């Protein structure tokens, strides 16, 4: 089975949508199982003629007896999620950058306080459009239709304050309290903004950001200690604690079993 990640091509969309991958129905494939690890994206997964059920860190996806479109949105998870397909189905999964999804879906339609939204209706015409896209025979035609559709739903909003906060959280070695003081806000107000727009606290966002940066940099740098220090983990014990929390394994075991050269980091099991 191939799950190829496509980076967004349209220059306007690139600011909001990191990319997407396709999974195609295949009657010859048996059960598919993999683990996915915490990230700061808002993930929208669309599947045709399938049903998804979440229970205790596991998503079970089975074929549906009736024709339907199923859309699930995953906004926050801090531990690995095991994804199990009864068999390969038609699926497209979109990875929206932090804040990105707000430029398409009104905040009144859902709240990021939820960790996940199962069988969610994004737009009135969404299911019909997805059926059309799944029916296209060529991948290039699907990609063009997908990006054209999301562009048609784009409503650019002003998140300049949140963008400034994200920049500080991602690049600064200042503590959250110090960032709040620098920008002349209270720590409580920054927490409130993050929960509203990102769905997680600034501390949790920063830990996941650093975790993901380590994974990216290990592709090029073999010295794990050097990478952890570059990402502002001040000691190895601090790094190991956060890493094990996100992966349920040690760094050495994780990097031995996961192919970090791929665009998406999955562990097939």
C-alpha cells in the first residue's frame, strides 16, 4: 500500500494547508495498521463508504453497507493513535497548518476545545464535491479539483496576534510567562487564545513543536544530543521524558523502527 503525501501546490493555499495524502480502495489488501504521532496540524480525514470509530487511542475504520461520505476532524492528541483499516478504502486526509483551518471553517461551526469531531459536516456541498473528486480517474485531476475547491471556501482572517505568539513559542527560548510579559499580556490570556484558536495550551504546543523538529532534523544530523540541544531541550532527561510521552517508546527504539525520511512519520505494525 502506498500513502503518498502531496504538498499543497497553490501558492495561496500553501499558507494554510500543508498538504494531503490519498488512500485508494483495494479489495486485495487485508487489514492495515499503523501508528500516528502527535503534531500541531488540524487533520481533516474524508472517506467514502466507510465508518470510523474512536476508542481509547485507536481508530477502527470499516466499510459501510450504505453509500456515504464520512468526515472526521482531529484537533489534538498527545499520545500515539493506532489506526486500523478493515481493508483499504477511498480516503483523502488534509493537514491544515496551525490557524489554517479557521480561514475555511467559521469558529461558530466548531470549537477547538474538542479533541476530535467524528462524522462532521464541514460545508453543505462538501460531501457532494468529495464524491465527485473520488470519482475522478486521474490523480492530477483530483489534486486540481481539491485545491480549487478549498480555494473557493477561503475567507482570509486577521490572526496577526496569534501569528506573533506562535512565532515566539516556536523560536524563542523564553518561558511562557516571559513571552506574556514581553508582549504585555497575562499568561492566562495567552492560554485562553491558544485554547480557542489552536486547541491546546502554549506549553503543549511548544513541546509538540520541538518533538516534531527533532524528528525532522534527525534526517540530516545523526547526533541526537546535538539535535535536542538545538531544539531547546536543556538536558537529555527532559528530552527523553517528553519524547516517551509522545511516542510511548525511547528515542533509540523510535528511530530504529520509524522511517523519518518520509513526509509523514508513521509506524506500520
